[in-house]
């Protein structure tokens, strides 16, 4: 909060949310996507499953998310997508999957303060995991800063650590913000990629229509970066985030004055919560709210060729689905996340047909601080 937060937020917004920022990171992300495409067939063979099944997609995409965001933040390749993941990287993945953001915050927040002084096991695990996360990130940040200092020129560098150092941001602030961005770019990417492919596998007519659009874009001679602009691809991601918002709820405290919101007077210091999951599944704003219908995000609301035709609909309410939040406290990594999601989905669907797990049951979402699948998502990946 306050002036210092405002100053840093404006700087991060300029570095990560400005138009065209995604293009500056497209090269490193494309390299990570290429490694992911090589890993998926290996995972089919690793499990020796006769039906081309890749098991536990969330874990696979966690590795992709960490590899992608680390290349953007400090130009590091961590070996997440190699057959043998380095030990320190594996430990880091375990730490962020198990403790800091997803499993222990709620129990630790519920513990009375006097009990925390006794350092019960959940609190010790919580602190140990955070210590490792910051130590891991600090090591990579220090390495990058030292490399740039040795060269004496960062003008051509694009990773976030370089840009923050160029702005003379104190190192403690770089450590804190880059570490938080690193954490935010792993399970969030993993969950959205898993749900997107899960729904496309269950709706093959949408997958076929999207594949045709992607192939047509490639055939037209446009660069690979143009795949992220395919209308149905963007609609699939929007619809996935509507059904499965990574952050299912948000909260704000009204500051030091009363505010008027429509007909309501909200007193100062009031806690206001918004459940994105509920609003984005409200039938007043989304007909058939529990159905996967990417066409609702297309101009005119009409289904793409080859998909079942429904009645044309107007555009959804602009505030009914807010997976990245809104305003000055919205997700600062939105453009980076969309870049990774669009590139990964496009290349996966160009190379594989994705089908449901034979005999698999319906997977539902659950809240684990973030919204995640309640069971592992396993899908068939058939080489096209």
C-alpha cells in the first residue's frame, strides 16, 4: 500500500503490461514450448500405456510453467522438461506445489498467535518451504545480475531482472517481486492448461474447429506468434478461465473513507469479497453457465464452422468474468500468462489430437487456496 507500492506497481505495469511486451518474451517462451512438445511423447512411452495416455497433466504443466516463467524473469533454463530434472529444481517444484501458496496458508492463518510461537509442524513446514523458495530465486537473480554486470551492458536484454536492475530498483525489492512472480507463474499456468485441454478433449467439435483455424494460420505463411491471435484460441482460454478461474475469489478492504457503490453506501474499513467463480457461472450473464461454450466470446456469439449451432448471443457482461482482476491491483503478469497459454495450446493442438482418458470419470474443480482439479487429469495425446 501507499506511495512506494504505487511507484513499484507503475514500474512493473510498464515492464509487463505495456502493449507489445508479450512479443519481447515470445522467443524464450517458444523455446520452452518446443521442449514441452518433445516431452509429451516421452511421457506417453514412460508410462508404457497402450492408449497414448499422458498422466497427471497438472504436474507436467507445472514444470512447463516454471521453465517458462524462469526464462522470462531471469533468463534461466532450469531443466524442468528434461527426462531427469535437476535435484534443486525438483525440490523447488515440491516446495511450491505442497506448501507456500496452495496447502498450508489456511491452516497457518487459523492457528492462534500464541500457538505459532511454539512452531507447530504446519508452521515449521510453511516457513521452511518459503525459505527454500526465496533462496532458490535469490540464487538465480544474483547469477543474472552478476552476468549482466560482467558484460557491462543490458540494453539488449529483455528478462525482468535485467529491466528492474536497469531501473535501479533495490535488490531486496527485486528479490521479493521476482520471487512472487515466479510463484504466480507455475500452478496458475498448469491449472489453466490442464482445464483447457480437458474441455477440448470432451468437446471434439470445438477442438477440430480450432485445429482448422490454427492450420489455416500456419498455411497462410504468418509467423508462429500470429497463432496467439486466432479468435477461437483466445475464446477457448477465456471460456476456460470463466469456468475455472485460477483465483476463485478476491477481497478488498475499503480504505479510510466511505464509498458509494450504486445504491449502496459502504463504510470505511469494510471487508468486501467477490467470488469470481459464482459471478462467472451466473445464468443472468451466461446462458447455460456450466457448459463449455467458447463461441460466447466470439464476435456475434455464433459457433465456428463445424460446431453445433446455437442462437446468436450478445457479448457477455464485461465484469461478469474477471479471472485477472481489474484496475490497478489486477494481475500484473496477465500478458505473460496469456502468451504462455496461447503458444502452448496452439502448438500442442497442431501436433496432437487430445482425447479423454478411456473410462475416466468427470473431473470437478476444488478450492485449495487456488481453484484446481480435484483429481488428476489424464488425457490421450495422439500424434497428428
